[in-house]
């Protein structure tokens, strides 16, 4: 039987974290990933009167909800907010979508120069959807929340580091 593409969230976050250990890389992702998500919503907002933005929200929501119900609710709400903002921006400044998209990706690749590793999505396309979740989780860690999850992810990272040295 084939492995499910919807492994538990902790597994996918740990896999993504392997590519994101440098604090400068994580910092660029804090700005770059939201910029890319918003840019996509802006760019999808014009065709079909914004319907494509909302279809993107539904696609992302089904991914996150199947991954983990709690994270699914949080991420669905954030993607819905991004769609609403994207549609609003597109009405007044559609040109802002491409600017955000290029700028967001430039930050992503700059971060990976600091990291010295390729982006995670080059090995696993799910990284394109795990990235936004990673940013939310890292933000919550920075606020002192989710200590148990943070400890589990860090212990997995430490184990990976030890395995790489052996």
C-alpha cells in the first residue's frame, strides 16, 4: 500500500525544518511566504471575479484539514483572509500581485543562500503548502507558544544532525 500524501503535520514540519535551520533563512520566510500567498490571491482575483482565489482557498483548506484538523482550521482562516485581501488589492492595484510574487520569491532564494541548501519544495512539492504552516508555527514558537511541539521538532532536528554526523 502506498504511503499517504497526508502524513501527520509533525512529520511534514520536521521534514521542512531540515531545510530551514538558519535564522536568517527563517526570517526571510516570515516575509517571503506571506508575500507569495498574497500575490497568488491577487493574481487569481481578476479572472472570474475572484472565484479562482476562493478556489485556491478551498484547495489549501482540504489539504490542511486532511493533514490536521486544528491546523486546518487555522490555515483555512488565514488563506481566506489572504483571498479577501487579494481580491480587495486586485480591484485597486492589480500590479501589486506580480511585485509581491517576485519580491517574495527573491526573499525565499536569498534565505536559501544563507542556509546553503535548496528549497524544500524541490524535493517534495508539498513544501509549497507546508511553508505557510511552518511560518505560522515558527511565529507561535517565537511568541512562546506550543512549547511541546517546538521541543518535538527540535529533538527530531537534533536526531537528524546526529545521524548526518555518523
